[in-house]
C-alpha cells in the first residue's frame, strides 16, 4: 500500500504545485508527505522549481522531446520500483511480530477530548497562575519538588533552575536521525477529560480554506533582535478572552484560532516543515476536574506563595508523526494545556530539535499567568474611541468611560499587541489632514499615563504596531521624505523615555502612492501592507513590503476583483474600481512563497469619501466575483448597497455594515448590520443584526476584546446638512454601543450628550 501510494504521489504532487489538484487530492498529499520523508522532499523540490520558473517565459516543447522525456520518466520509475521492492523487506513501518500494535493511551484520549471541549467562557476573575511549574512524571510515584518562583520578564538573564524541568529526548539518538520508533506515554495515566454539557457554548474556529500565494524574491525570514536566553527581549501577549498572559521568544509569531493560540518559529521551512511549535489551548472545565481527580495515579501539586495556585500535571505522548510534551493546568473555570509538538521527520536532527524545543518550552511555561480574582481585569475589556479631538476609553464589561488625552488633537490611534499601551498621532492645528506627532501612553488597570512624545514628522498618514516594542508609520519626514518608517522602543518601554529611540526608513514610497494609508501587519509579521494611492479617480491597490524594505510589490490590484453582472454588463469596469478596505485573516511565510488570505472591499474609484465601500471579496476567489451576494441580504435596493465596515474576530467571525449611496436625500443611508462565520474561505450563517433608527448610522465597527460582542459608534447626525452617517465627524453627538449578536441585546457604554 505504501509503495502504491508513493507511486501515485508523483502526479499528485505535480498537480498540487500547479494548483490543479482538487481539495481532496490536496488533503491526501498533505497527509502523505507529513509521514513520508521521500515524498516530502519531492514536494519541496517541485515547489522550489516552480518558484524558479514562475516568471520565466513559457513555450510548448517539440512532440519528440515530450515523448523522450516521458520515456525516460517511465524508465526511472521502473528502477525506483525495483529498488523499493528490495527495501520493503526491511521497512521500519512494518510491525514486528514481537511488538504489539499501538493503541491510543489514556493521555492521548484526554487530549483529544479537550480539543472537543472548546468553550467561550471569559476569564474575568480567574486565580493567578504564577507558573506552570511541574516535574516529569514517570511510571513510579512522582517526586515532590519545592516550587520555584516565576521568572520576572524584567530580568536580563535567566538564573537558577528552570521552573519546568527539561525533559531528555524521548527518542534514542541511535534511531532519531533515521526512522525513530514510537515511545510509550511518560508520566502517570490520566482519565478521559469530561465532555462539555449540552448547554455549554462552543467557540467557532475559523477554517480559512486554501490560501492564495505570492512568490517573493527571498522567502527566508527577516529576523529581529533578541535572544532566547534573555527573557527581557521576549514578546508578551495578553489574551482578553481568557485572561492569560504569556511570553514567546524573538523570531517567533503567534496566531489565535478559536480557543487555541499557536506559536511558530520563523524558519526557512515555514510552518509545514517547522522544527517544532507550541500551542496554548483553553477548554471549559465544565465538571470542575482537578489534577487529582483527572489523574489516576496522582499528580504533582504545586502551591505557590500565598497558598493559591493551580494544580498541574505533565504528560509526554506521541503518534506516528509527532512527539508531544504537555502541561495541564486546572482552575474552577478552565483547563489550560501548554503543548509542545516536535515532528519526527525534519531536515534537522531530531535530538537537536528536541533539546532546543525543551529550552523554549521550559521558559514559556514560566511566563504563563492568569488574571487575579481580586485584581482589576479592566485592561482586557477596555475599548478606545475618539471623543471630539481626544482619545477616550470605556470598559466593554461596564467600567466607566474616561479620557486618555486632553487637548491633543488626536487624528488616529493604535492599541499595542499586549493591550497595555496605545500609540496615537496628533496635530495642534485643526485644519491638518494628517497628524504630525506620534505619542505613546501606557495603561494599567484602565488608567493611562500622561502621553509621551516619541517622534515628529511633516505628516503621519497611518500607524500600526509591528510588535510590542516596535511601531510602524507611513509618514513624510524632513530628512528622508515619504515612506514607511520603523520606530523601535527601548526594552523597558515607555518608562525609559530617556533612552534614545531607533527610527529608520524601511522603504521609500513614490509620488504615485500619494495618500497611502491602511497600514497593517500580516499575522506572522513577515509582510507589511498598506493601501495606495488614495485619491479621486485613483485605482487604489493593496501593496506589501518585507520588514527589511525588500520585495515592495502589489499584492491585490484594483483590477482583479470582478463586480457583479447586472443587465448583461459589469456594475463596475475593472479600471473604475478601487480597493477601499481590507483585513488579514491568514498569512504565513512558507518555503514555496507567502501564503495568505484577505477580506477586502472594492468599489467605485471616483470618490473616496462618497463611495466609502463596495463589494466584499476574499483574496482566494476575487477573480470569481464577490464573496457576498447582496441579493441574499433582504435589502430594498441590493444594486445600490455597498459594504463599508468590516470586523474580524480570532474565532473566525465576520461583521459588516451595508449602506445605500445617495439614498433618501443622504450621502449614505444605513441598510443593515450582519454577522457571519468564515468557513473554508466562504461566508456561512449570515445573520441580520439590529440596527439604529434612521437617520442614525454605525461607525468604528469592531469586536469586543474577547470576541463575543460587537462594539460600534452609533452616529447621530446633527441635521440634514450632515449627510454622512458611516463616519464620525468629530463634533456631533454619538453613542458607544455593545451588541450581543446571539441575543440582540444592546448596551449603551457611553453617551456623549450626557457628559
């Protein structure tokens, strides 16, 4: 069976690389190459060859040449078949008569059940998880170890014993480099995890479907500064849905799908051939199990200082493809699983990969912590919004609104990835279109510090966070002109204002990219994207550039998406279109190129202010037409409808607004608000949500930090002369609203007329 499958793979791999394989064939190839080193190498070679010849001129070879090539292929295949027949007599995958076939262990069953127990319970009021400090459990009774205090993120070097013991490679060095044999489960056996009750809600997980691909001049990662041995250089991420905080090393990236956060290293093999990776899963503890009740033979119980903490256990499992190291933590609400995956097969030596992975695993475990029951958890629920010319914040869970700035003339803002800081641009002159100064303010328990000026320029179009210590800006400086700039903050953040900032020009932008904005960073931080040019009758495109300034190129052209056909003709000719907005839903650097997907709107290019939106597209199928058929939305005039606002949550949910253009004496007129699930690259379960009464509108649409509710500004036009209701004009009254899409319950968070 194995031989026949490998023989079939030559054609399937060719179709896979040429984008000619069906979804079923692609899945078959993915599963096969994950377990077959020979075919995995062949797939890599095909991809490299495809990248080399992707832009080469194509020609049709002579018939005799084609016949000769195929004759030679058949001869080589026959030689390979004879060679495989001889090799099969000693194939490692044939079960020995003295070794019983493996069956799933109880620990593996427990992990599998946890995957089905996905739940949306928020983490408000969780007990502090100071560390995931554990000892390796073996088949004997566990040995007690005194708890080790958590490592401070402020310290420069790691000292003392690691909080989580490093495990030796569970595969012997003698076979690791060739065909490693399966290993038995390490640690005490554990019972099957409880299934969630029927009433327990389940978080949707985004299934993004097959991504698009763009070939880069150099598909190797652009590395950043920092060392694994220095925790002070690690990145910190805070998860607002469950309240935990975790740090991960430089030159790694993280992405959330449902209730699982993945951590991948930047490697030349991409995610497909990653040497190892980690994930942190959160499952609902619906039956209140603990390490003691879930562990037949007992668990290692750690009680940190103060007598509070989590009981944890550690297991080591494996299957035919990977070896896993897992730490399980329990509290009254959730089960937390920090899981290390080390593939058996990789170009690098297994033992070396296992040792390197254990160092990361140990140090990451020491940085995991949860929100305290007694501490203020408002940091995880704060929502920022413009109130006149100042920046304000309000808690989506009921905390009162309060100003972040007073009298700064804020133009734009961006919260940091760890939710502890906010950067914003401001100008002293009300007539300025763009900001001129870049400020940073740090927040603790919902209280923000006095803003600190960190950079000034002639104009600043847009800003975005590249990491938790680096900002990006589209700006024009007096010294270097118009381009994309990087502003690196000191390791100590805003507190180290006396330390010099490192500002550099990543890439210059030409005059043809005037008005550039929409700055964003791909999920793996290996591409920076933006919209340009933005002006009347300009075909706005989506551009990308590598973090080092290389590979500046057009990712999505305004001529690519096809508008619907009405009356035997396109609603919008390609040359009259412009991309209006976009969102990253997936993006990662693989060995064969950059694989990505976007949601974006494309509409009429004649006016960026009058035509603020358009039709909704996915980068996967833009050339096939819009992702959403307006005729299915139940609106009065689907041909006039344009999608303006987009919001995307990590759980794979999409929210969008639809407006009529030049309707009932208004420039834009709210037609509806919808939510949907993004499944396999398509919108599913499109649901209409309650909307404000006309002529009020919706602006600044976003998901709450925990991804469960919608937050938006209900605009209140001051009169008939104020035509636009899809954007905040900076002086009219408004209401900040939280909407539960499941129940339709509407909660007013802030009313500007009552201040």
